[in-house]
C-alpha cells in the first residue's frame, strides 16, 4: 500500500508537469491578453509597452521557467485583468462547482442504480424498454439543449424553479439534473448490463437455490460484483463534473469554475487558466487514486501494487 | 416469484409518481428568495448582464458592463448627455478653456466620498495622476500628452497638456475620481474589490461570478436614483438572460439576442428597447492591395452590397445603414451632406469591368465569430452579394482574440469585416482609425492623413467639425471602406421599473430609474 501511494505521488508530479506544459504552450500559441485589453486603435508602441509591462515580450521558455518557479512556491501569478491572485480566484469558484457536481452525481446515482437494476431484473419487459429508451435519450441529447429546454419548461412556463444563479436548493435542481443526465443514463445502462451478466452466473443460481430472498440475491450478491466497472466510470464522471461543467454553468449562470475558465480563455487570462488546469489535474489524480482504493475494497482480488 | 415482481413494479411506479409530483411542490414552497422580492419594502432593481466585472476599479478598464456597476460608486468630473448632446457637470460645477493647452475646472463644493473624505482639488490631482499610470485604454494617450493637474485653490484645478488636445474634457468623462485617503489606507488590490467613491451607491456584497449588490448611499450629494438597492447579476447566456427576465428574476437585461427579440416584443409585460450604438460596421479595404487600389473597384463593392437588406433580413431591422461615412447621426462630427452608395449591381459590374478587375482570382474576407450581432451571417451575405456581381470571396471567420492579434499584425487583408466603437461621442476615433498612422489604417491616403492630423490638434469645435466633414467626404468619394451599418444594441426591461436610460455607449443610466408607478 505504501509503495502504491509513493508511486502514485511520483506519477502525479509528472502528470502535473505535463498538464502545465501543454496548457502553457496551447495558451501562448493562441495569442496574448494584451490585444484584448487594449482598445482597437491602440498604437504599436502602446502594445509593446503593455507586453513589456506584463512580461509577455520575454522568450517563451523564460516565461515558462518563471511560471514554474512561482508554482513551486505556490504562486500562480495574478489575473492579467483583475490583478487578483489567480489561484484565489479559482478557489473562490470551487465550492459552487463542487456543490453542483456533488448534487449532479447524487441525482445520477440515485436514479441510475434503481433504474439499471429494475431494467435488468425485468429484462425485455415494458419497464426495461421504457428505461432503455429514456437512457438513450439521456445520453444523446446535448447538455446545452437539455438545459435550455429545462429553463423554458420548468423555469419560464411552469415557474417551478429559478433559471439563473446560485442560491438555495431550488437553484440547484435544474443545472444538476441537466448536468447529471448523461452520467445518469450511462450509469443506468452499465448497471443493467453488469447486473445481467452477473444475474446469470452460477453463484447467483446457487444463492437462489439456497432459498435466499430475491432482494438479498440482487443487492448483496449480484450488485456488489457488478459494481467494479461502474466505479471506474463513475470516478471519471466525477472528475469530469469537477473539471468544470462549462456549458451547464454558462447556461444556468452558475458561478463555478467552468464559467470562470471559459471567460478566462476568451480573454486570454493565462494565469487563471493555468491555475484552473492545475486544480482540475489535481482533481483527476485524486479521483483516480480514490477509485483504485475503492476498487480494492469492492473486489478483494484486486491488489494495490 | 412473478407475483412478487408485479407488486414491486407497481410499488415502484406509485413511488416514482409520488416523488415526481411532490418534488416541485416542496421546492416551490422553499423558494422565498426567488419569489418574494416584490413583497419587501426595500425597492430593488436587478439588472442581468452577460459579463461579470473583472474589477470595480474603473480606472483600470473601460468595459461597459463593468462601468455600469462601478459607475454607481465612482463618478467622473463630467459626463456626456446624449439627449442634449452636451457635456454636463458631475463632480465639476463649471469648466472653461483657459488657452489651447489648459482647462480650468471648478469642483462642486461640499461633496464627500462615502467614507467621509471631502472632495477637493488635491484629491482630483491624485485621482487623475493615478489614472495616467492605470491600464485604462485612455491612460496612455493622456500620459503621452503629459496631462498635469494643478490645484489652484481648494475647489479649482487646472488641467494642462503639452500640446493642443481637443478631447481633454471628453476624456474626463471616463476618469473616475477616487479618494486618496481610502486608497492610501487599503491599497490598489483591496480598492478593486471594495471601492469607495462619491456616487449614489455603496458596495454591499460581490459574490464572484454571481452578483454585485449595491445599496443607496445615505450621504449622496445629488438627486435621482430612486432604488434602495441595485443588483447586477451575471447571466452569460443570452437565452438564459431572456428567460430570467420572463420569470422576473431580473428587471432589465443587456445584449438581447436577435433570436429573442420577438419573444420579448410579444410579451405584454416586457419591452425590448433598441438603442443605436456608437459602433459603426464596415468592411475594411486594403487600398494598397493591387486588386483594390482602383477607386472604381471599391465603389463597385459598395454598389454591389444591399445594405438595407442586410439590416432588414439579418438584423431584423435593428440597425441603420451608414450614409457613406463611418459616423452615426448621434455623434458630433456627423456629415449631414453625405449619402450611402445606392445598391446597384449593374453599375457595380460595369465599374469592375471598366477597372479591368480580375474576376478569376478570389479575395479573402476575414470575419469574426460571435463578436458582433449576426457577424457570421453578415459576412456570408456580403460575400454572396459580391458573388452576384462576379467577385469571388472566401470568408474566413476567426475567434475574436485571434482576429485582434492578426488585426494588429496587419495581416487581415485584403478585406475584413470590422466594427469601430467610440467611447466618447466625437467622430475623431471613428475617422482616425482610417489614417495611415492608425494600427488598422488601410486607406493610406495622404490628404486624409493631413486632415486628421490637423483635426487632432484643433481645439475650436466648429473648425474641427469642418475638418471631420472634409475627411468623411474624402473617405466616401474614394470609397475607402465598404460602408455597412450602425448596429442597435438591444436591451429589455419589465414593467416593474421605469426610467432606465440605455445609452449608445453601452451604459445603463439609472439616475431616473424608479419602481413603476
């Protein structure tokens, strides 16, 4: 276990290094923030002066080296536009994203597991077919379309929920539902296929032959074994949700990381984007690590090495 | 086994239906913040904008949505009244030109910042000198003119430049006067988050990415501003802004999508308001490109494009065709004598043939993606209309940041679709962008350059306007641009509020705004 954690930590350093190089290079290839700050009629002289003031006239390698030096000290620099510490701006938005991702994931799990189990148990029935059609729709409909439909139906027409911003529980439902829909549909299908496979295995037949109740057979024996591949997918889903549900946050005016990233990319606010990429990369590393441990708990045959 | 399954399935369906029915009821009763705004005694106006302020220190930025928020806290010496077409005093009571280089400004007596600091000449000197080193787009040009501020007495200052510069007072409309004592105390970073000024409102809270809440200042020196609270909400998506207006979550919104215009117009509780903007749209010719250097070719392009159709079909009427000049009618310096090139494709073909235009070689036209209203549709339509007279156009839409970098590098040639905006209501910026010294200037006409050079230092307004008229006449005769239209900015508001003034310079003025009577 100890060796596993040490190896993972070393890997994490390389992953973070890779993410920082890729994001740094891509951002700098895409232009510079100065052109977007200056008015259109600014002179070449004014442009040069601001490039120099912000340090964008230095060689790219030197800029990256300075960035890495800051990073080692935990300093991600200041936002080019607001002049506030970039990491502080990113961390300010994180709670909103965590809240949305957690509720989206909760909704996904709460609906997906019963639906998947029901579809597997009553395979071929109207319940199964109905649920599979719904999951197909859930996986196929783009999130921006679903979000707008939710806003128009449940916000504008029925007035059940507010359509913009963060506040109480009522603000969370529509964005979380539209964000969690894809994950919900995919998980339901995975649970169904996993359960179908397991329900036909010999040990389930044995369990039934022993006279165990159907509930015990399904939950204790079948579901636990069907969980292994689902955990991996759920882990990746969590990381994706935390990585900034850019479209959902934009449509529902949710003040999270995704909204900040999209604005910062469009304004070429490099320090914010780099800080956000760092946080997202850390999230992926942590979630993957956590999933591996969970894997071993659920399936004792898996050894952490 | 079968029986057990049937029972479970039924139970499942009943349970599901019950949860489905109960959930909205539970949630709708737990939503007082969403529904109960009207019942409170505090009068609140909520405005939805697409972009959050990056800072509340508007000495550092000129972004309209930021100015709308922080402009209620920080005030300039003077402001432009678009209804009267004149400057009016804000913190300045009077101002006059002493000579070509000097303006004298008398401050309004008895004004205090909301932290109790008095407004005085020394404070104004501090504020303007701080502005000169700020990242505001006007700062560098005023710094280059070595603008100096000299206090004459407690409430009088003199503003001096090192060369005649006609726009000192117009530029002053964009210089917020910040309190020296408070800034010294808290520093620039804190000031950007929590500014103090002389304005009608003070900051109550700023929730990043969500809202800025302002409350009425008890000590405000002026009149107007009936609302106790002003809330600016960030609603990035245009369709969501419209939805938030429909549900009453916000009272007014900016940047309404053309797609939503009819929805709002058809709602009896809402009004869509189209405001002619200070932005002129045109296609910039690279006049030094051999294929476009003949004036007849450029004139032909102007005749080939049906500008009325662009405005009526693609902007749904939300624009005004430019009358042969890149200057809107509300701008000082508009030339009333000029007319648009009439749509005449036959004449266009004839002019192109006379000029020996090479119809086989396609021309590239650069456009933007989502920067201007219907920008991609407009560039495609213009390319199609030019195609009708035999000119082959390849449209290259670019993301705004990439477009800007290439614009400054001078590589958007030979044609690019562009909008030029002036923050102050004077034609200078709209014309000077075509002079050779300007970063995007592709007209390359020495006579035009000479006229604009002279205008840049002509203080006397009538003489300057005469020079503008000469310049715009030359630009029209030489077909220096493919003149298109002025776009309207579309706002919308519900009937709970009245008196909001949506201005051509992206500003939302709340001085007369009040709850509907």
